């Protein structure tokens, strides 16, 4: 290897770099200015001829994996270049360790002359002893500058996230960045309609694979292709075909993204520091989540129903496009396992039953809890219609009541709750004081005192936080209209049901429990837990408090026998 720098003429690569990430000032450090400064400098250097101008525009100086920089290294290795000229040391790089390695070890070993114009540095002519002190110091300053800028950028981004500003490079599928404010999202109706159809199909029972298949048959562009067609510079390393296809993962990502409800969840990933660009996942407690930052494409209740369905053990039969109506909803009332469908052939006919999943896998676990699928579905349909009627009647009564009456009852109830919380807080404060007296009198040890003190403080703090939340809610008042139009309308919109559907099951039923037949019983007992039971009960209690009358209708259990009700179902006082 030739390390002799004393040659008549040097073949030089001019290296230019600019990065906003490093905090470079566009006015003084623009690529054009760098080029002009270096070319002007080289006019008086007859011993240097330009081989190539290498430009890394938009690449950080912390990382040396830059395309133009790597091409320059290839020129050096190939013997085409033996001189590198740059505006200053910061243009070459801002990682003081890596810069020092190149200037002090690699370039001298390869016989490469290095010139930083504004830093008045030339490895051929400069004083070695002086450079050993000054150059590392300048590199350290450049590195520190990059670190400070990185901290400022991170802090600024965190502030924007907490404020509800969108800071991603590309808007999520279904949205676009506002022209007036790039940190705000607005609905892109063409893509938003595709998002709505995905949620609609999923809630109606189609699984993610079938939804993707339908989208491909309709020749609907994938999120990536759609962004490119609309002028986005979006890039991914996963694309292999000229036109990508919808997959179940595309569908699942859309179904699980809360951005479609108007909520921004950001800051899920970060980099360890300004020198390491590899993404790492952050703890969920450190994510930034802000609601109502933009218009929703999907109602919150539909999104929540989709999330619940994603958590269920749902499956389809052979060659069946849609999920079974009750899949993931029916559970064993004794062991809690999912009930699974079982087909029993009998001659030319087939009978379908639901059986306990644990028992089906291992006969020693639980019992079969077998129940005829048709009878179960008929019973669920009857009970659903019964509950829809109850909720509709309740809504009708609430509409007739004056808002002032409702507010009065709600305020009195909340005042009682707040008073009770305050009493509990005082109780734990007194306990802490008494505890100290016991410690002073030697009734308990120091370890016992510290342990009990920590327990009481945690409980008191939890109560104070709960109390603060209740007082805030009290100050803003009860949002009755939103509540009424929300959960009551979820039932009212379906009206009388002629048949079951996956959508109505997921929207209105939390779970269905099937219990084993007791001795003397002919049929299993089923118990349905509807959604919004707490709100239903709270509204019933409020009515009874206002009018002193009992509202009958809160659904309890049902015995399945040819699809008919048995016994009394409801709350009768």
C-alpha cells in the first residue's frame, strides 16, 4: 500500500453534505454555496484536479452510511482518488470518533490527502503536533452541536405529540395532511370509503383474509400504491411486485389503528440516541395519545366492537366466507372456555351443537355443556328483541323527563360519591398519623411502620386521584345527551330483528354463558350479558329514584327449549 503523500498531482473527490436533522443552516451551508467555495479554493491549487463531486443532500453527519460517501470510499479503494476536499470538518461528519478514525488512521494509511477549507486544515502541510490538539477538539464541538440539536428536535416533537399535532412523515391511509397546517389531518374521502367498507365487512362477519381478497378483486389500490399514485414519495423495502396486493395484515393494521376514531397515538418507537438510528419500541406508558385531534372516519363504538372481535377466538367453517354469528361470544359458564361448534351426522341429516372447548380437547376437563345451535340462536334472537324493546322503552321514558330533573338526580348522586371519597381519604390520613404515634411508642417496628405507611399513602393517593377526576366531571356537568344518543341508539337502530347477524351480535352482546344441565333439567341454562349493562342499570336506578317506581326489564338468564323463554327474566321489586 502506497502511503506517500508527496505526489505531483492529486486526484480529488469534492465532498458536499447538508442535513436539516443536524441543524445545518440552509442559507450558509447549502450545497450550492459549498460547491462554489471549494471550486474557488481549488482554482489556485494546480496540484489538485477534480475527479468527481460527491453530494449527500439530506443525510446526517452522525452516520457514515451515506451513498455518496460510500462511493467516494470505493474510488479511494480503487486507486482513482487520493485526495478528499470538503468545506469544513462538520461537512465531512459530526461523529468525533468516526471523523478522527478517518483523518488519523484510515486516510494516512491509504495515502489520501484530506483538506477542510474553512478549518484551514490540509493533512499534507499542517503541523502535526498542533493538529493533534485542535482537530479532535473541533470534531468534538461538531459532535456536541449535533447532540444538542438532536435533543431540541426530540423535545419539540414530544411537545407537538402531546399537543395533538401529527408529526409523521406520511398521513395514515384514509387521511391527508392539511394544506393550511401540515401537522393536522383531514379526511381523504376516496381512501376513507375503503376504510369504512373494511370495518363494515369485518363487523358483518367477514374475516381479514376474505376482506383482502374482495379488495383485490375490486382492484382497489393498497395504501402504499395509493400514496404513490397521489404523489407521495412513500417507500418501503417490502415491495417486490410492480403492483402490490392487499393482504390480511393490511386489513388488520387498519382495523387496529385508533387514528380512524379521531385519536392520535404517537411515539411508539424511538432511537436510543442521536448516533443510533435503529428503531426500538417504547413502553406503552410513554406513548402520546390525544383524542379528538381530527375528524373520525369510524365511530368509536364500531372501532371498540372491532377491537373486541379481534381479541376473540373466531373461526370460519370450511369454504365459509363469514365468521359464525356466535363465534367467540358463547362461553362455557363453568370453566370459561369458548364453546365450539360440533357437527353430529344422523342418517342423512346433520345436527350442529355447541360444546365446551376444554371438554372437547380433553374429556377429563369440565363437561360437554352441549346445546343445540339452532335452539341457542333462536333463544338469543328472542332475548335480543326483548332487550331492544326494554332499552327503547327506557329511552322513551327518559325523553319525557325534563333535563333539570335528570341533572338534579345525577348531581345529588355524584355529591354523595364525592363525600364518600373524601371520608375515605381522611380515614387514611388519620391512619398514617396514628401509625406514627404507634411507632414512637414502640408498638410497631421501623420496618412495619415504613411498610404500612407506604400502603396507606398509595391508597390515599389513588383515592385523591379518583376524587379529582370526579370533581372535574362534576364541574363540566353530566353529558346526558351524548350518552343517550350513544348507547340507547345502538339498540334502537336495529329495531325488531327478524334474524341474527354477526354485526348485531358483536354490537349488542358482551358474552353468552352456557351452563350444564342440573339434575331434573332437560335443557341447559344460558345467560346473556348485554353491552352497556352498567349504563342501563344506572338509568333504571335514576328513574326509580325520580318516580319511586320499579322498572321491569333488565335481562338476566334464559333456558333454551325449542327457542322459547322459560321463567321470569328481569328485575322485579
